[in-house]
């Protein structure tokens, strides 16, 4: 009987912990969106600045919502929020996106003198490209899966 009660308490505490992480994720997303509106109202903006900030916020907040929603669904089912496969997929996606991002920065540095952008804008678009590469590689490994290496 004691084992059953301990098991139930562990399940309840795990769900509470995941729910608290989900709430923190939602709160952080709201803070990011509010920060964007403060940025928007603070001063006059260049069109490229607004596009860069908007794209970064959309990518970060949407990826955060997807990860938080998946963890929330896993907690509802009684599964662990992060299993070994999810961790390996994130690690593999981070590895591949870092590798591809090096080539992205190489291309940006090669074409920087031919483009009519300022240095700050090139850096901003490079960061946006890195985020898109990471989300794309994460999505690719979620669909394809991992090979037995």
C-alpha cells in the first residue's frame, strides 16, 4: 500500500512540476511579446529593424509554444516531459544547425560587400537564419527520426 501511495505522489509531483514549467513558459512568452510592444512604442524604427525583431520573436515564441505544448500533452498522458529520444533529437538538431550556420556566416561574409545592408542588419538576418536553420533541423529530425549510430 505504501508503494502505491508513493507512486501516486511521484506522479502528482511530476505533473505539478511540468505544469509549473508550462506556466513559466507561457509567462516568458508573454513577457517577450510585451517587450516587443515596448520596443515598438519606444522610438522611431527602421523598417528592417521591425522586420528583424518581429521575425525573431515569431520564431522564438512559436518554437517555445510548440515545445511547451508537447510537454504539457506528455504530462497529461502521464509520460515524462522529456525522454531520451527528445533530448537526442534536440542535441542532433543543435549539432547540425551549428554546422550549417557556419556555412551561412561564411556566405554572409562573402556577400557582405555586394549587399547594400549595414553590418547590424546583416548580423540580424544571420541570427534569423540561424534560428530558421535550427527549427528546420529540429523538425527534420522529429519526422525522420534518428539513425542507430
